[in-house]
């Protein structure tokens, strides 16, 4: 069961990472509803390729962490990362799911933009699922 969950989480992070690499390379598909705004009439100011690549690498790193912890990839991790890595990932995604109380998360203020609708339907639930599955890996 743990192995299946770890593989699922790796695949989720791989997919998210690949989308961010695509955007970092200039891809436009899906990019109109992935950055928050107060109003749909105001185009979002997208981060440049460097921040997008940083996110892509971070997401890929999270995914690889699951593979390392469950023996698919053999890498010796620093003790603190080995011990607390899952907790750090889970907390990051719980915080993302809760949000900033303005633009992102379940408790956002601006709820009627294209991003906000997608955030409520897809992004925040996915973040909550990632956090819950990661917590589950720690307790089973």
C-alpha cells in the first residue's frame, strides 16, 4: 500500500513538474487560469521562466523524494531531510490548500475569477490530497 501511494505521489509531482517546465519554456496551454488575479479583466502578471523553472525543479525533487524513501532510487539523504522530509512536504501542501486568505486556497477572498474557480475545484483539493497521502505514509 505504501509503495502504491508513493508511486502515485511521484507521478502527480512528475506531471506538475512537467507542466511547469513546459510553461518555463514558453508554453501557453492552461496558463490563463493558473495565476491568481482580483478580476478576470486584468491579465495576470506571470512570473518569468526562472521562477517557473525553480518551481518545476522543486516539484520534481519532491517526487523523487518519494522514490528515494521507498527504495526505487538509491540515494543517501542528509539525516534531517530523511527524517523530516515527508512532514515538510505535507505541511507545505496543507498551507497551500488553506491558502493566503486572499487569492489562493479554500479560504480565499476572491472567488469568482477563472483561477479561483479552478483553485477551488482542482488545485486546492489536489494540494490537500498530496498532504493527506503524505501524512498517511507516515502513520501506516
